C-alpha cells in the first residue's frame, strides 16, 4: 500500500467570516436570480410610422437570431452546470464520493471560480483519499469567505490532512529518497527519524507499511493500533490494518476495518480493494471477481484496482485477461514494484498466496 506524499506549504487555511454567510447561493452554485422591470408606470408614446430598407430588417433579424442563440447556449451551459452540481450533492449525501467528485468537476467547467463547488470538490477528494489533489484544491479557495458551516468543514479537513498525511519535518523526504530501494535500511532510518518526531502520523504509517513488506505484521499492527487509539479517523491506518489481518488470515477482522472506511465513503477503492483480496483468499473467486470489477469501473487508473483485476482473472483461470491487466499495471503512470513482484511470484507459482 503506497501513498504519494508531496512537500507543500501548509500555513494557509480558510478564515471563518464574522457573519454566518457572506455570499448567498441557490441550488445552483453561482446563479443569482435577476430582477423584473415593471414598465406599467412608464409613459408610452405611440410610435410614428417609418419605413426601413429591407437590408436593415434582414440585418436586424440576424442580430436578434444571433443574440437568441447565444442566450440559449449560455442558458444550456448554466443549466448543465447546475444539474451536475445537484448530482454531486446527491452523491455526497449517499457517501458516494467518487461519483460526487466527478459531478463537481463537471459543474466547475461551467462555474470555474465558484467557492462552493470547489469546497465541495475538496471534501470529496479528501474522502477519496486523493490527498495531493485535495490540497491543491484547498490552495485555490484558501482565504475566501463562504457559508460558516462549509468553512468549518473545510478547515477541519485541512487540519486532518496536515496532521495525518504530511510529515512534521522535510528531512523525512530526504530519508525516503536516500534509502527507498533498501527496505531494511529504510525501516531503520524512519525509526531513527521517529525518535525526534514521535507523534508524526505520516512517518509512523510509512514505517508500518514497510514492515508489512518485510512480513513483520505484528510490529506493523501495533504501530497502527497506537495511531488509531489517538486518531480514529485516520483512514490509511484502518486500511493498513485490513491488509495486515488479511495477510495473517483473520479475514473477519480485515473486513471489519474495511467497513469502517466504507461507512464514510461507500466508493473508497482502497477499502473495496482489500475486500477483493479477502474474498479471493477465502476462495470465493466469483464474488472476488464481482468486487474487483466494481472497483475497477470506479477508477481504472488506480494501481490497486488494476492489480486486483489481474488477481481475480488469475484465480478465475482467465489467463489472457490476467496478462493484459498485468501489462496495464506495469505500464501505468505509477509503478508499484512491490505489487508487481508479488503478482509475478503468484502467477508463476513461486508463491502460494492463498492459504
């Protein structure tokens, strides 16, 4: 299980305005109602009859038609943006945050500078564990004023991102880059780093993750339990414990930790991915295939979704499809060498992954 951490400047947050709401928004993120002009009190004079040349009439008609078409196009654009926003709101209420994020992105195409839509996208990205994308969206709206409830939600989430998903000191990145290819030495280096920053959640998670690679499951389990005792909504911790229990053969406990994440986001691909592996290990290859397909359809670029499709094809004896999916994983934007090596050993029979 990997996470791409980037060095960011985290000093800004959205200040809560003194008033409850600075800007008023309807169900459409940016559309304000117009004003009706009452002409009943205006003096009307009877127009004098006057003949206009034919070319003026034609030219005027063309202008009117062009203005009408432009208005219709603009109206269609506004309406489509509003429809997408409302779909995003519905998906958010249902805790389907991948769908919500996709709809909010469509709304942003029509309302590119809407603070409300961008803030809602930020929230969806957080629950999808798209941490770097969420932080980039936050930087766009940082310092803006909006509805008090929305401001409080955004500020609460950005505090969690800074606490959970970014290290306390930039030297951690140097440690990763220096020892990344040697897991044993990297574990020692992170352990030393944590002597100076014992409350660093990001570094503790990364240490536990590397211990999982070394099959030191009990040590990794203890590290994550200690973190979750203090930060129960650290989703990566729940997901890593789900992976650990799956590897140890405690599938009920693995499913339990996946469900804790899915309770806040029914479309969390990492949690669904762990459920796929639990089902495959239990021997229910048909259910494993169904879950793998569902997760892959949600996000076809996610390395975990791709690797799980390859695993599902393998255990359903679909060799051609397995190899095609495995090639997609190896040629993807993000190369996960640990997973590639794991699947290679499973596919060629060197590793008996299912016990």
